[in-house]
C-alpha cells in the first residue's frame, strides 16, 4: 500500500486532528515536509527507542499476533515521536506498535510528530479539535488517550477541560481495548458505538471477531448482540462451575434402582465438583402422593 493510501486509511477526522489551518504547529512547510503536530508516515529505521521506556518485557506471542494484524490492517493508532533533528525521531508512545511493525516488515509507520516542551500547545490543539471536528468514535478515543498520555492529564482533569462526564470519556477509552478488527469496523461504520460497547466485556479477541462477523453477516442490532454475549457468558459459567459431568460408574445404576422403587422416572445430575441433584418425575397428584409416602417410609 502506498504512503498516500495508508494515510487516507487513517480516516478524515484523524488525519485532520492536528492539521487545523488556524494553528501553525500543524501546517506543512513550503517544501511539503511535515512539521511539529502533523501526522506523517515515518520510516521505521529513523525512529530511535525511548530511553525512558519503563517496560522492557514484551510478550513475543502477542507481538506476533499484532504483527499479523498490522500486515492486514496496517497501524490503526499512530505512534507518537519527538523530532530530534533532520530525519531523526525518538519514540514517545507506541512501543508495541513499533516493535510489531518491525516484526511485520513494515517500512513506514503513521506517527504524530512532536518536539520537547510542547505539551501545552498540543493540549490546546487537541481539545480545540475534539470540540470542532467530526471525529468518529475511534478517533475520539485516540484523542482522549493522547491527552492522557502525552499531556499528562488525569481523567478528572480531562473531564473538566472538555466539559464532558468522566464516564463518557472512560467509555471512549475502553474502545481502544477492542481487537484491531473491531476498531476498524467501528471506524469504517460497519458497526455502531453501541455494538462496540457491547463487545468490550468479551476479553477474548478471537471471540470478539467471531461475534463481529456475526453482527455484520446477520445485521444484528445492539440488543441482539447483548443477548448473544449474555448467552455465551452463561454457557461459559455453566461449563466452569456447573457443567454436567459423566456419572461415575458406581452411581450409574442409581437412577434405575430409584425408578423401580418409586415407580417413576428418576434422573441423576452431577457437576465436575461432585454437586448435583436427583429428580423424580410424576404425572399427577396421585403419583406425587405415592412418591411422598414411599420417601416417608
């Protein structure tokens, strides 16, 4: 995919998030080169690691999964870099995305370009654009996350600055925990914010993507998705704590023995922890009275 094509894939709102004509930190110079605040495709080999990165341990399998996703979808959320000099950048945020891109053999990655000590200007530009631009849900979530990460704001401060409820901000931020496929579907309008929020409690990314395909294929509405997820959760809970197991050999004859005693159908249910129940069936009050009398003997 060409650099132009990849940039377009970011979406109009995200592409414009810091490219406002009213502020010079987001403009390109006469040569067409990007300057501070712009979103650009930067060659991976020109980005240095962040020496202050607190995390040194990265799950190799998760990185490979992200690399596979990047090969197909590209990098959905741009990394942030600091411009150190001509064609020289240092990573600020997005270590996993950068590592996975290298693993995937990606030559260039979308990045927000910053310089040192521009937190206040960046914060003002982001807040202004959040209020003015027609951003989709994923682009809004990315904007909020950038304000938290790069401008060192808390959710409480962000709520005050934007005049929005903290719960609203938190709901947008949770969208970034969804699988890349789900984020792309939301970004591109295949599902709604309601669909995406319903998928958030599903922690298994593969299951998220299976449900996503079902939503699109069957045209499920939000309530149907919520019902589907509840059924899946209930089934998982039963399998974990109450799923019926095979009856041990020494108890297999118990239902037949009790059936002969009570003259009624008897079933024995038992879970993996040994708990269970004996159910005695009856057809009418007469049979019930007979069973009660036999139990009392």
